């Protein structure tokens, strides 16, 4: 049973997630992490992997592949653990926070960053994280061990990171239980129209065209994908079942916050996310 309106938690997360993930595409993260010696002209992979994995400390590629799921082990192995010899995880985490600060100030503006509403949003999001459990939530648990920044806009960014990784960890449990492998997860998500464009999949995830073609064949055999790459009805039903199951595993923080708190956090996050999107925080060709 839930005390929340139907879909309220998923809707809230849909506006919280971009507040965190916008940073991956920002010039600020490229500049800050690049100043440590990581990256280059085609630096998205190195910077992304280093920034998101730094919370683990000096790990090898195995834990990163396991927890990131949709990225190829070969891609991850190109950067992890070599990146730790260029810059320490601690320095990368500090650079990531500086980048978040700079991007949010640039796109939201100083008045919004310093507003009472921003402090309210941070308090609500942090309160939601109080109900998150570390058990089997590897990326969440790693980031939950990091200190909460003092500045409200960075505290909100930290809290949205925790809530994003918490839901993501649960989603991976659901995918594995359903027998969906990383390539199949990418393909079925893209087929919903909500995933990345083919260009960005090829740029970021490390899979080859042959890998994707083999994944399509497996999905065709399972009756989940049509020959034109769209989902069959069985595929549509499966994707919704996956999201519903993820919602159940992601219920705790939003139940803890309560209906009124979730509604208010959604309202605030929607405003911030809309401003970020309108400000060009995400590439125009990101979606398929």
C-alpha cells in the first residue's frame, strides 16, 4: 500500500534526475576534470566514468561495470583504473562539485541559487534520502558516504544524486530478474522513445554495431521487438512492468517525505529542471 497519489514518486524523480545528470554534459565538468589531466577532444567517456565512479575510491573496472550495467566492460577498462594514476578520486570528486556549482550558478542564476526556495528544495530532498537503505544499492551507498555540501544548491545536487542512484540501483535489480542484459536494456529503453539517440549510445556506452545487432536478434526471438526496431505489445508491457517494479523498490524515500512534501519537491524541481533544459543543459540531439 502507498499513501502517495498514483505516479507521484515517479513524476518527482523525473524532475529530480535531470538536476543531477545535466552536469555530465556541461562545459564546466570538462574544464574542471580536464584541468586534472583527464579527457581530451573526445573526453566524455573518461570524464563521465571518472566522475561517477570516484565515489568508490581506487577500484578496478569490475565494480564499475557491475554497477553501471549499460556500459561495456571494454570501454570501462580503457579508463579504469588508469584514471586514478592521473588524478585521485578525492580530487575528481572536488572537481565535480566545483563543476556543479558553476553550472547551476550559470544556468539558474545567483538569485535562484541563493533563494529560500532552493534551501527548501534541498531540505525536502535530503529528508527523502533519510529512508534510503544501502543494502544492495552499490552506487547509492558509495555516494551516501560523501559529505553533504553546505550550500543549498549543492546540497540539493547531492541529494538528487543519491535519489537518482538509489532508483537506478533498484532498476538494475529488476532488469536482472527479468533476464534483460545491458544491450537489451539499452535497446528496449530506446524503443520507448525515451532513451538516448543512436549517436549518443555509440558515443557513450562502448558497444559496437555488431553488439547492438546481436541484441536486436535476441529481442526479436523473445517477441519483444519488431523488425523495424519498435517494441511489440509484449515489449511495451515488459517495459511498463519494469518501471512499475522499479517504482516499488523506489517507494521508501517518497513515502518518508509524504504526499505534501513530494508535491512541493516536484513543483520546485520541475521549475529548476525546466530552466536547465531551456538553458541548453542537454544536447539537442540527446534523445532518439
